[in-house]
């Protein structure tokens, strides 16, 4: 079990959060895909995490699932048909 990390409250805590990820040797990527937040993305074994830092709060999403490699292109097409919308 890892040492607990501090729960960030808002954008002011982003550097502390990044330093705690570094202390755990977790590689991360910073991203800006919205005008009102900065995102920190990282991957754990079996889990991808996206943390969004806003002026007044944070939100995060995590994605788990099969990390297997596939070569069935029909599966790729089904994934696109099911999970993509250009609306």
C-alpha cells in the first residue's frame, strides 16, 4: 500500500499533487482541452486516470478494463460506432 496523498482542493494544489505523483514515480502528462481547467493524466496498472483542476474544485475520472491487444478491425469499427459521436 502506498502512502496516502493529500486530496487537492483546487488549481492552487496542482503543484503539490504533481510532486506527490513524482514521489511515487508515477509519470504524468499535463493537458489543456478546456478553457477553464488543467488536466493531469496518468496510468496505473489496469487503470487510466484523468484529473481536472479548476479554479474552485477538482474532478477526476478513471477508466478500467481489459488492456489486451486486439487485431480484429471489426471490433475497432464497433467501438467507434458505439462510443464516438460528432454531435
